[in-house]
C-alpha cells in the first residue's frame, strides 16, 4: 500500500527539517525565531509567549531562541509600553536582512526542486500550499 498524501506531506517536512549540517541548522533556528517575531508583529505585540505559540514550543525554549537571536543582533528585547514587567521583541535591521537572505535562498531551493515544472504548475502548487496554510490556522 502506498503512502497517503498526509504521510507524504509529513515525510517531506521531516526530510527538510533534518537535512542540514549543524551550523546551518543553527542558522535555520535563528531564521525561524526571527520569522516568527516578524509574523507575530504583524498581528499583535510580539512577546516571548506569543513567539512560543507561533513556533509551537514552550516558553522557556522560545525565550532561549529569542535571547540567541538578540545576541546575534537579529532581535531586540524591550519593556512593553505601559507594563515594564512585560517584554516585547522587535526585529532589527540585521534581522530584516537575515530574512531577505533566507527568503531568497528559499526561492532558489523551490526553483531547483521544481525544475521542469511549468509556471502554471508552480503557481497552482503555491496556491495549494497557501490554502493548506490558511486552513491550519485557527479561525479568528
């Protein structure tokens, strides 16, 4: 019996999550946390808890990732407006540059993986992925 589409999807995700060298994996974690802060910031204040929820990890793991990205100069932590006990996270200029580089690399990989595909097929695949992504978010 052949694998169903769900199994294939998760096999693809597992493959890409483990195919890099340790130094590249570390860079990938930094990109992930910066991307998460960027995404959360588009909806609400980016706190460590909001980033943890976005990534799907616990607060202590998100805190460690945020601190590592801040130490690398990609994020900055600051006291929240109106509540100095709460800390919010912002993407720095270096963080935005990191995201630009990561996005360019992602597009290169996609182009390599889809060599021989028509533009129509690439566009439809993108639409299908966006549809899956939208369905994966809880309704507001």
